[in-house]
């Protein structure tokens, strides 16, 4: 599959992307994960991105496009990809369209995960992420708790909250989403690629996405 996952911070893009990649081996490409890895490794990109991320602002489009132009040409993308958190602005979506045409790649769907605001706020404050960079499993202290002692069920590392999970950063991320990312719903509707799902259960959403892909095949 070659799909884009749209949705507000905390809508469950990462959770749904992981389930979809387990299903058919399509690779999950999360710009958030790529940027957090760069911050951890202290690369030039990481140093530049950290300030924006900690505030809950978007990282400049030119930096993101540089990353994605290279990433989408990776051999592992041939099987398929799930774009999680990219594109995030109209200029990114326009540049992605040109890039995919150049690479001769057709998108199957752009899926919008629609989740009520109160549910999103609750999910963001209760999320925990495995601190092992090679694992990064996502948990939720209410809906999907880690092992006792706050340990990852997969690798046993401690689970932590992300640096952008402060109240101020969460508020800013949601405002930035409304202003810069929500317009992508209209963009992909015009492109004839949009599927909009009320996404309260990630498993049900995954089944809906599979059905939509089948009906397109
Ligand atoms: P990024 O990492 O993409 O963060 P985000 O979009 O804010 O999304 P999240 O990762 O917070 O949420 P999610 O939708 O993946 O939800 P999750 O599955 O974890 O980006 C971080 C930052 O990087 C940005 O702020 C920006 O600075 C920068 N950046 C990244 N991409 C960029 C780009 N393209 N351009 C510019 N800047 C960029 O789920 C959330 C919680 O809910 C978890 O605890 C989970 O267990 C729980 N949960 C999920 N689904 C369910 C469910 N169905 N029922 C109950 N609980 C659920």
C-alpha cells in the first residue's frame, strides 16, 4: 500500500501505521520519529529541529522535503509505505505530488483519522513511549498500559513521556494542526484520494483502510 495518514496530534497515526505495516510489510515512515532520532543523535538536523519540536511548532518545509526526497527513494519503499505525519502543510503536499510524479509512484489513499478533541487531549497526556530508540513502542496508561514498573512489554526498557508532551507544547501543536495541517483534508479531497474515518478504535480503522484498498484494487 502507498498511503498517507492525516490526523491531529494524538489521533493515533503512529498506532494505526504500526498495525498496517505488520499487515503487509509496507514501511512506516514517520517524520516525527526521523526528527526525534536526529535530536537524540545530535546531528545538524536534530540541533536545528529540536527548538521547533519542543515548542510544538512545525519544522521548516525545506528541511522536511530534503529528508523525504531521500527517504522515499529507499529500497524498502518499493513494497509500499505508510506516511505518518507527512505531509503537514500545503507546500509539503504540493512538493510531494511533484516528487511522486517524478518517481512514478501513485498514491492509493490519504486517510484522515477523525478523533474528537477531548479524546485527543486525553490520549496525548496519557501516552508513554519506549525509550529504546530501536523499539519506540507506543503505550497508553489508560488504554494500553506498559508492563509493571513502567517497562516496555517488548524490550523491557523504561517508557517515558516525549519532550513535546508539556501542556503548552500540546496546545501549540493542536493550534498549529488546525491552521497548517487541517487544510490538507480539502487538498486530498480535491485530488480524489481522501477517506475520512471516525477513528475511535485503531483496529477497526485498520480494517476500514484494508477494505478501501481492496475496493480500489
Ligand atoms: P509527530 O511525531 O508526527 O507527532 P504528532 O503528529 O503530533 O502525532 P503524535 O505522534 O503525537 O500522535 P499520533 O497521531 O501518532 O498518535 P499515537 O498513535 O502516538 O511530530 C512531532 C513533531 O515533529 C511536530 O510537532 C513537528 O515539530 C515535527 N514534525 C513532524 N513531522 C513534520 C512535518 N512533516 N513537517 C514539519 N514538522 C514536522 O497515539 C496517541 C496515544 O493514544 C498513544 O498513547 C496511543 O496508545 C493512544 N491511542 C491511539 N489510538 C488509540 C485508540 N484507538 N484507543 C485508545 N487509545 C489510543
